[in-house]
């Protein structure tokens, strides 16, 4: 996007891209996109995939994303609460 249009992707762009991929069921592709982003990855990006994993019932990827959120020590405690309810 930067080379073609002269603008750099911000966190908001990546949140929407991950959400679109996840809603389409392309969870692995969305996860690989997150892994390709420079650190630190915005917690909203991981949160977008976390909600898609829950909707698709992918508990393995849910745990991997939750771990990434916990490692980042996100200030957004809503994700830790969401993860707690997903695991019930």
C-alpha cells in the first residue's frame, strides 16, 4: 500500500484487514499477517482475530492469539475477559 498509493498502513487498516480475513474464515492467513507486522503489534489487531476465532470455533488459534495479547500486557482488559468466556 505504501509503494502503490504513497500511504503507510496504520493499525486501523490492519485491524480491518484481519477482521475481513477472519470473517471469511481465512484465520491462518490473518494470523500470518499479524506475525508479519513489526512489533509491538497493536492489541486491537489481535483482538479482531480473537473474536473471529471465537465465531469460527478455532480454540487452538484462540489460545495462541490470547497468549500474544497477554505477552503484550495489553491495557485493554476486555480481551482477557473475552478469552475467559471463550474457554468455558
